[in-house]
C-alpha cells in the first residue's frame, strides 16, 4: 500500500460516505478494532489492519458495482419492524434477518454485555411476564431465555413437556396459543414438530420466539453462534467474509446448523465444508440457499480432508431422537473432534464450537473433553453469549432497546472475574 493505512481507510470511508460505526459494520469488524487502525502509525495504540481487510476494502473501492452496494444507506426503520412476521414482532426463522439486521441486533447485544456480565442491572421489562413453553425437554435453552428475560427485570412462567399440557387432552395449538397470550406478554416455544411454532405465532399478536421446532430451525442459537464467531474473529483480527467454516456431525437433523449456515450465507466468499457420516448430510434445499454471495459448499465424509485449514469448527451431536430409518453405523470414532485431530489439521487460532449438550461418554464420538483447557474451545464463551443475544431479542421485540442504556445501575453483589475457574484469560468479566 503506497499510502498510509490511516489515509487509505479515511479515503474509503469518504468515498462510501459512511461514518466510522457504519463503515465498521459494512466490513464486518468491531468499531474498536477500526479505531486502532485509524490511529497514526507512531501511536502506542496503533495496530496494523489484517491483509484480508485491506484486500476487501480495496475490492469495494475499485469496483463500481460493489461501491454502490456498500455505499447505499442502511435499512431504515426500527429493527422490530424490519424483522417482523406479517406485521407481528416475532422471531421464527433466521430468514427474517439480513446481514445488516443481524449486525444491528449484535450492537444491541454489545450494549447488554455489562448486564449479562453481572456488572449492571436494568428493569426495563419490570412487570412483563414471559411464558417459557417447552413441549420438548430442554435445560440450557429454557434457562437461558428465562435468565435473559429476568435480567431485564421481567418474570418467567415455565412449563415443560406434553404430559400435563391441555394439548395432551386434545386442545389445538391455536387454542393453547390464544389462551396463554391472555396470561403472558411474550412466549418462547420449543416443540418437536417442524412448523409448529409458526402455528403458535399465527394465533397471537404478542411476541413469539422459536426456541426450536423439531429438525426445523433454532434462530436464537444461530444468532448467538454468529455473534460468537464475529466476537472471536474480532479478537483475532479476522473477517468472516472469506473464512473457512467446517460443520461436523449430524447435518441432516441438526437444526442449529440449518439455521446457522443460512444466516452466515449473507456474508461473502465463505467456504463451508460439510462433514457428516453417510445418510446424515445437510439437506439439499439448505445447501442451495447457502450457495450465494460467492460462498462455496464442499461436502465430504472425511474429517482429515474437511478440517484442514478451518477457521471455525462447528460440531454437532448425532440427533438419535429424530432418526427414522437411518442407521448409526457411519457415526464412528473418526467423527470425534479431539485435540490430536485439531492439532494435526488446524492452526492455533481455530475456533471450536458446539451448540451443546455434548455427549461426554467415551463411546459417544462427540466433542472430546480433552479440549476443555484449550483456549481454542469456545463452547462456554458461546453459551455465555446466549444471554446478551436473547436479552437483545426480547428488548427489540418488546420495543425497549432504546431505554436500556439509561436504565442501567451498578449491581450491589460481588461477581466473579471469570465464570469458570478454567476460562481463558481473554474471557474475563472485568
């Protein structure tokens, strides 16, 4: 680059007519990273931008079509309205999100971090009641949604399973949804049948969030996964555009990967390597949807070939409860993600993720516990990010996101510097 980094970036922002905040969003980096790149080279806080950023910005500014695309003003209107379903504030699918809308949600999640990290409290949802309706067993997702709602000052009513539900007595989804809408202000619903949550949503005008519908989608999980990847990449100075993402395991029934790959397809030039046993491959209609924006899809049954050079490894467990006629014979020990395999095929900055729960039994062939002390393992940073993301979802759907910043006050109890005693040093809470 013949000119200084500072002049290069300032010229790009001028030509695109963008503020620092919007420019950072357009190129997929954190504002604080951009600020260090814009400092004079002699400054103590100056950082050189990654070469991939320079290439990406150069490509935009030198291509008229791309320049027009990235210069266009962002979508207008409240995020609540932009992601609505038939005019209702509901979250049923990642298809409701553009790249810009997802990144707008992530900025709200960033604002929620002091609350999620037990440093601040807010009562913007005081008096609101969440109906946490889980017709399929769950621990992490159910508690995460409940904790997120409570951390904004709301209260939660929980129900789990069909046994004691009126639906077991023959009540329709429509009737159940309409009745419960008279009791609560928002609902999170998990149901074993694909499409059932959308049926709940059609019967009510209150906010409804899809907490997982059988082998269908799990949109909040995909949002927290993407947020985690962007956060990790920001720490490492990487961009998601052009990255190599390996998805491993049961890709046929794993609803988390279905939602995540569709959401990530809004980015450009990603190489998705899909690694699964025979018979558990990613559905073709999802592959077709992900093959846009110059993204490349590679399917393989070989772990050694698929993991080579991956920036992110996203592992999923085998969804035995959703099997019909499939055999599990192909799910051999070769499909276990362990430290030896990561060391052999990946670099020191590879991020290892899993939606949890993982089956830690020796013969399960899931994500190995021998990675527990490896900083590349991001599963607990991933689960922690579920709180600010779900707080952001509730704040947007209930229309209070603009009130949160001014509502915060300091907590009165002692909070830990790290949630877990083995957390990586870069993931402290202070």
